[in-house]
C-alpha cells in the first residue's frame, strides 16, 4: 500500500464498515482478541487495533458512528493507559517479499528473486523464452513435473525438474524487453559465443590485475601480539561468525608478503568497522602507519572519536585530517605524519592531497570507495601494488556476481547480523505533519533520538521550526548541514552522539556513520529524490540497538500521481526489503533500476542484456576458472 495512511481523530464521523475494509486492505488481520502488531478486532462500537510502528495497541470507542475516544491500552489486561487526540494508522506488512512464487528482488537466483508465471527465463541451450508454469508430463514410466517455457511462434519446451539448473530467470537491468528465440535456431548459439568472448576479455583483465599485484612484494606483517588480543577484548559486543572469519582472512593477507587488496562487503551496521580497526591495530603493532579514508567529515569525526575511545589504554597516536581541523592544526598533523609521529590518521579525500606524506605507510582502509571521485580512485590505484589496501562497502554486490568474481578478486562478506539486532520497520507514505509529530513523540517517549533528513539547506531552518512547534515543551532540536562552520557542526554532532539533542534535522551529511544506539527513528523528506542504495544507507542510521527502529520515507502528497516510474520502483523496493541483511536484495534491485554499466562497464552491460545476468555470471566464472586451470596467470609465468 505505497503512500497510503489512515488518520483518526476525536469526534470524527466514521463509517465502520468502510473503515474495517480499509484495515483489511492495509494488511491487518481480524482476530477475536488482539495480541500482536497487525491485529484488529471489532465488538459492537469498540475497535481494537495494534497499528504498525506502535508500542501498544489502541482502542477506539464509537458513539453513533462518531469517535468518542482513542486510548492506548495494555493488551495483557485491557487496562486503558492514555488518551490520543489523533492517531495515524500505516499499512502493515508481515513479509519483506509479497510475491507469490510458483516455487523457489531451487533456482540459481533463489537468494533474491522468485520465478512467476509469465517471467522471462533463459535456458542455457535454447535462449530466452517465457515461463508458463509447471506441467506433469509422462516420463520414465510415470508423471513428472516439467517447466514449460514458451518460445517464439508459440513453440514450447518442456524441461524436467531434474534439469532445472539449466534455466534462470532473465534479468538484464533496465534493458528493453528482449525478443523470444526460436527453438532449434542457431542465433542463440552465436549470441552466446559472442558474449563468451567478451566475458573472457573481462576475466583476462581481472586476472591480469591480480597477477601484477601477486608479483609485487609488500610488507609481511608479524603474527598477532599479546596487545592485539587485549585490544580486541575492548570490543563491547559479541563478534558474529562472519566477523571472526573476515578478520582472519584480513590478517592472513597482511601476514603474506603479497600486498593485500581485499574488498569487504557487509550490510549497514554489520560490523565492518570493527574488522578495519583490528587490521589498523595490527599494522601499528609492526610500527607501520595507517590511513583510514572516509567520504564525509562527519564519518571522519565519528571514527576518530571511536578509535580514541578504544585505544585509550594503548600508546597509539590517532589524528583526524578534515575541515574540522584548522589550517594550522592540519599543517601540524601533516608534519607529524611525515616524521612518523602519527600512527593512524582518519580523514576525507584530504588524505590524498599532494602535501600529505607518510614516513612508513603500511595499510590504507577505504570506506565506501564508490563515493569518491575519479582523481581519488586514481591515487588509490597507485598504492595498490605496494601497500595493503582494505576497501569496505555497505552496498554489496549480488551474490551471483560475487561467486563469479571470487576467483579473480579477494572478497570477504559479513552476512550475519549482530546479536539481538532487529529488522527496521520501514514505511513509504505521503508527508503528513501529524504523522511526523506522532513518530517523533513516540521515539522521545522512550528516551530515544530522531533523525529528520531534509536535503535542502535553504529551508532547513524553516523545517526545523515547523517540527518544533508540535513537539513537547523542552524537546531539544538542532540543525546540521555541510556548509556550517566546522567547529559548530562538530559540536552539534558530538552533542547528538552524547544524547544532548533529541531531534537532528539535517542534510545527507549523516548518510554514512557508525553506531548511535539511541537514535532509532529516521524520517526522510522527499524520499523520491534519493537513489535506492542511498535510501538503504539512510535507513542504516537507525536500528543499531536491540530495540525496534523505524524508517519513514515520505513523499509529497501533491506529487504522488506524477512520480517517475524509477522513483516508484525504488520506494517499493526499500519498503519490501526491510529484513536483516536486505543489502543484497537492495543491490540487486538497484542494478535492475539503474543498470549494470556502473559496476562492470557499458560493454559488459550489453552482454548481460544479451544473455541475462545469471548466465552472464556463470560464463564469467567459467572463463576465470579456465584461465586459472591453464596456468596463464601463475606466479611462475610472470
């Protein structure tokens, strides 16, 4: 129910039958007695509802079809607790995937897509056709299930379920619908051969880059020290199995004489920073310097505070290089870097400036490399053959591509959520002042904090004042944006992290960040203006603790009917994929909407269009495996 909401207020005239029909349409389930979110019941003129995003259910009393009271109540004993003057009920959705699949964002793509009747599919040997469902066919002395695929001129192919690995859903990322092939036609074999040749070129380039790096000699870090174990014990949470595995992979790379070039993929808030911190500490234990490159000054400040807190009992000098520092302070830090007096420096692209140098740089950590410009990436490439590089990303590539590339690149994936982490309750809805007030008041009532994101500096102050008018007396609300004086912005962010600000009205400067466990509601205004991965990143600012978190993506009511199709797809996807670990689904949807050109280049995008994404990945993996089997890129051949 994209964009919809239902407002109830005292003395409202209410058509009971129509109201109950709307609740059912919103996904609520009628019960004899309510016990969980999404339930409702009706007894005469009393309606009980447990609305989405509410901590407690509400009871509505009707007097001759007029709302006489709206009260929160305790579902355990039915005791009324407090009166509401107005409540806004949002659609309820139990599952993150509402598609009805024929069977299972057993098939190769079962991690993130379902196959439905009418979908385009690719058969490895026969090309692109249309899936028409399952049919029992006589085979082997009995009736057995077969996939029915329709090709050009209504030709049918019946594929035994035992051979279903030959069939994949056709996904080509924003391409025009492809033509259906003819059975027995050689055109498909020609297209596949041409694609295989183009993919081989990519595999050759990937393996060639890997071979150059493997032929280079880097610094061989020592095994862990006792201090390493002491430092890792200061981590305040329980490590996930993936964190432990990934940390081991990174340390193994560092202890090798080959320069590390590892990409660490992990969903928002899944603990990539901790892996990076352990790698940084290990480098410092061997008297090497570490550069930690981040995309925003806010994130640099957060990492700086976090590193200092964790390293308080160790003789490690951590500094930050960003616009939060004065020119004089920056000059002093740069001088100390040259002299080797700074062990770890955290900063923005300023770290890649020509005047920044190191006495003995051993490790570069890059947070969200895709958010840096071309020049910054070129600077990083120059380091990769001699310096250990660890790149972190919260926008993970789809699993299928990961499996295909893993023979050519060093990947680590953190795919298990931290202990006690809950999915973020996500809703896309028209902007409504009363709903904003309701969401903020609910968060403040449990002593939490709220992000309100409005990405226009021009009227940020006006938005803040509008929100403040409806908040309880004493609520602390401030604004933050990238054009503020550095010291003021630094102070505001420090105050928010310390819990001295209740509501932060800001631009996208807060998009990337580390844990603020007490901030568990985010409201994004004009959500239609953001990309899908941006929406996922913004949602990741909350839900870092063991309490329910809420993300409201709001669109202007007057623009609902004219939203561009891609915007609608993005908003639908962010609401559907709200489970823990949804980053893979988001990445897949994002590729479908934006195209794969940014990931693999336009030429490869064309090959994906020709044969579909899954077959493309299979052919890529095949090419990488064949080159490696042939020994073309063995170290002995370089």
